[in-house]
C-alpha cells in the first residue's frame, strides 16, 4: 500500500504526462473539469503553462510516470527496494481469491454509490462557489461597477469554458443549494440559458454575453424597494409600474459597468415576449436578440419552479407543461421546442411514478437523450444514503407512467425522496463523470 504524502510543488516546465496535479484557485480559475487530475496529454500540459502559474502541486504516489525519464525530468519518487545479498527462490504467484457473484455485486454497488456521491458533491461544490462569486459581483455593482463587470465576465467565461467542446452534458438536480434567493435564481437562469445557447450553436463570445446578461438580468431590482422586487397579483397599477422599472434601472447599471451590447440587450429585453405582450417596449420576436429570447423563457420557467412565495411553486413537469400550453405565442417557437427537448418531458426535480408502480424523483437529464433520465427510486429495503440512481436508458422495459405533486406521494416515499422546496440546477460533463469513475 502506497504511503500518502503531502502534494509537493513543481515547476510547470517540468510537468510530464502521467503526473497527478492539483490546480489551486478553484475550478473557475482554469478550463479543466476537475481541479485535481492526472495529466493525460501534451495539450493539457500546454494549457497549464498558459495559466500564469510558475509552479503547481503534484502527488507522486498518485502519478503514473514513464520509467524512461527524460534528462532533467523530475524523479518519480517511488521507493526502491534494496536487493538482498542472496536472492530468495521465487515463490509461486498466489492465486487470486475467487470472488463470489453475490460479493462482487455488493462491491460493485458500493463502488457505484461512492462514485455517485463524489459526482454530486463536485457539482454542489462548484454550484456553491459560483453562487458565492455571483453574489459578490452583484454586491459590487453600485459601488465598484467596473470591478463588478470584470468578476461577472470571469464567472461567465469560466462556465462557458466548462461547456465548450463537451459533446454530451447532463442537467443535474442538486440536493443542497447554498446562497441567497437572488443568487440562486441568477445562477439557475444562467446555467440553463448557457446550455440552451450551446444547443443553438452560439459562438464563444456570444455565449459569454449570454452568461453575463442572464446573470445580471435582474440587477435593476437593487434600485427598487424590497416590497416591489417580486411581482404579485395584488399590485396596484402604480406598484406594477414601479416593478417594471427594474428593467430600465438594469440598463442604466449595465452602462455604468461598461457591459457589452449583447449582455446589455439581454437585461433590456428579458421581459419582452415574442408576440409583443411583454415590457417595457412590447418588442416582438423579430426585434429581440437570440440571447434575450432564451433568457425570457428560462427566467419564466425558474420563477414558476421557485416563486417568491414557496407555496405557489409548480413542479418542474407542471412548469414545462404550462409553458408549452400557454407559451406557444409568448415565446419563440424554436426556442420553446429546444427547451422542452433539452429539459426532457420530466425535468430534474420532477416526482414521478414508474411503469412498475414504484415512486421516484428525476435527478439528472442528458440533454441529448432527454426521454431517458436518471431517477432516484424509493427502495424500502435500501437506505436513502445508499440509494443508486437508476438510468432508464439501460432498462428499455421501464419508463415513467405519470408525474406527481410531492403531496401526492405516500408518506414513506415523500420522506425517502425528500423533494426540495427550491429547485437548483447545475451541469455535469461526460469528462467529469469519467474522471470521477476513474
């Protein structure tokens, strides 16, 4: 068994394929899916050298270096055995114990549970880090607008870097959502909007503008009294007018920050509708940018799932159904269709009953295979902590029969599945899943 040592520093010029490195500064400071990983290519080495770091940490005992080291390369730091004076006779190799099928099945399940937990913890860590950065940037807007712009653009660029180049991505439901409501809403809208932008093939620059605009779409609300920051049915005409002014305030702040026009137009148009029924300018689809049309839809979806008054929340499936039924004219047809396809008929967070009558909660949807989500199933004989996500794609005989409200679940299933009052989303790439599984 290898002794685990503290990671040591190494000059970036000495990096080699096979080294297990640790990049400090958080996942937003580099384009890699994970902050700790084994270098697998010369391209990764070149990318690390462009980060401006003189040295990075690496773990020799977790590395797999070529024994034919090049001159000047760092040693592998593997302990060497001292040869005895008289070599003992070679013992015959011990036969590997045969693993019984039942034991193998239990071991595989334990390994799958560990990998599943690691994957979820990684997403939650990244979401919390991004939420914290979003909140900090927002707080800087009225006092240091230029710095606020730089931090927002950096966060948007980091999110885009994680998405660009990944062929398949999963939309992931988080079990914990740390942060204030405003930041949670902003990040939810940003993550889903960027995934939509990727679907529509927006350029890297357009994606960053979309990320900045969606993150700051409600920034004008900081200029409003608290009582009118969230539109209510009982608003008087004067209160409704005051609420609508957050768009104009947002555009003013965007100009003070020096945002690019693409991001500013998202802020200006995020309450406009394709049929001209929105505000403040009653623009139709032809006069809205693609990014603004995306954010207009995603913003509405998240507000339906996560309203200011939690008792009014719709399930993700209900919200999607209502958007489809009532939003055919209000939202761009192509964008609405792509949104439904990407989120799946049963978006993450939906509580469902399977065709074998078991109850489950959708926890992840692969945007390229939305009709076959991963679900957490209520298994009375398995503790919730040990529950495995079931991939419906691997069992063609099993499907979803219907969607339910949480209160329609039997008490035992409600306690087991524990649907959250607020729905928080993040994304997971295939590369992330492969790295974790390794």
